[in-house]
C-alpha cells in the first residue's frame, strides 16, 4: 500500500479572498464595461471564471461576457490511437473580436493546457488581447514560454508532486492540496 502525503495550500476562505483580490486586479487593468470577457477552461477553470464574473459584475456595474472552453481536441498528449479524448461542451456565446479576454484555469504547470486553450480560443475568433489568470502557478516546470498575468498563489513543487484544486460546485468544498 502506498501512502500519499498531502499539504493544504489554501483553505476555502483563502480561495474566496484570493478570487476577491484577483477581481480587483482585473478591474485595475480593465474597465469591465469596455470589451472585457472571461473564458474558463473546463473543468475547474470554468467554475472559477463564473465566480470572477459575479465579482466583476457586482463591482463594475456591468455584465461581463462569460464563456467556457473544452480543450480536449487540442491537447498534444493524445499519442495513443486507442485512447479517445472525452470532449465536453465549449460555450462562447459572444464574438471574441474586439474583446480583451481573460483566460482562466485552476493550475498552471507545464503550459501545455494553456497552449491548447489558445489554439481552441482562436477557432472562435481573434480577440484584441488574451491574458491568463490561474489560481495556482506551479513554478519550475514550464515546457513552453507561458506565464500568468494574474495568479492567486505561486508554489514551488517537486516533479512528483501534484496540485489538486477543489471547487464547491464540483467537489462540495473549496480548497487546494499539494499531494506528493
């Protein structure tokens, strides 16, 4: 039997306060009424994006467009023909042209998920600008030159460790664990 150690990186309260701070950072850089849009990467990035939208709408007095993006068809790690990606729905119900898009994910690790998301996003149109927001930025493991414009917490991790983000909408509670 293998024993797995875990360390709590963020509590539910810390996740809530971090999203609050990130919403303020977005408002500092953008007028929410002026061409701003949020797109969350399925699964947990979409839930985080919905929460950020609620915060921005309340503080900015506007209705920030929200989309969700499934990137499974764009991933570069499907190397075995026997493994078929499970494709979920994407929903970007607004034109991207002229928008400043904040792309949202739970964890930034190698950069490959974000590369796939950028490719998928461009199939929906060409935004003015794309910025990246992540709840957790894992440092030291990038395979591509991708960095977050907004991040909740930076964490230095070992190669064998894994960061698990839990969101209440899917997991019943919020929190972040480092598992290794």
